[in-house]
C-alpha cells in the first residue's frame, strides 16, 4: 500500500487527502494530538471550529507552490483567501510543522510503500 507524505526539513508528515464531502467537512475537527496533515483539494477557506489543537494552514496552487501560510491558528477561526484562484488547495498541518516554509516555496509530497 502507498501512503502520501509531506517532506519538510527532512521530516516526513503523513498526509490524508480529503476526497469526499464528509472528509472535507470534518477536516481535523474533534482531534487532539494531531500527527498528520490533511489536503482539501480546490478549497479557498477553512474553519477551526471544534478544533482541540492549533494547526498550521497552507494554501497552495496546482504546482504545489505556497500562496499563503497561517501558522499556529487557534480554534474558532475562519481562514480564507480573498482571491478566487483556480486550483487552490489547502493543507492543514499539526501546529508549528510549517516552520521553515515561506510563500513561493514548493511543497514536496512523496508516495512511499508502507507495510
């Protein structure tokens, strides 16, 4: 089985793709000690209502180029980009895992075989 990872500063963060309506709606709500990321494809806003932990939020384009970064976002916030950029997706990450990344950087995703 193949699993997707984000590679950042030699750290591998497991990634889940929210490819259903229910996964997109639920996101990382009601989770604590988050140790993975979630990609929400073609999305320009997210919320942190019902979140137990702060998270990092990255908006990126179809080339995996970072457009916006929001670090350590607390519960009960709405984060949206004003520009309706086609093919923009969101990556929700555990808090402080986006350190070292900046706008214009390319995200590095890698599929690996997992037993």
